[in-house]
C-alpha cells in the first residue's frame, strides 16, 4: 500500500473512531437520535433539554463534543442556538463501515442493510 494511501486510511480511521467515541455515551446517542428525528429543521437547545431531561450544563458539554467531532451543526437564531444532525458526516461514517462489512468481505449482505433502513 502506498504511503499516502496508508496515511489517508489511518487519518480516516482515527476520524471515524473519534466520531463513534463521541456518540458512545447514552446521552449523546439520544441527542443524535432526537436531532435525526427533527431533521432537517433541527432543534433549539431548550427543546433538546425538555425532550431528553438533561441538565443545561451537561447538555452543553454533550453538544460541544458532538459539534467538535462534526456530528452536529449549530447556528445562532437571535438568542437561541439551533442544532441539526450533520447527515453528511454520518453518511461518510456509514459508508466507511459499509465498505468494510458489505463489499470487501461480505460479512453482512447489502440487502440486509437496506431492509434495516426501510
């Protein structure tokens, strides 16, 4: 494998590992589920807090971690912060996993993934 490709793969694996780690706590995974269910509009922080019953300071920490890993986007609307799931980043992560499990070694049949998504 050429050095450039190896470095790129290493960087990609590290990036996706960080993304999975960021989603690896129950509150953050719940936040991601909620934001995906509200896609494409997203939710303001107060709505996320009300829905998930997470204290404001803790929620702020979780949202910051998800934002740092580019899993969520944030935009200011007057005095509110609106968060949306970064579906492009999630698609990249899923494509990375899909390529390994469904195309290279066929550990999972592609049609089984499609069935899960229906």
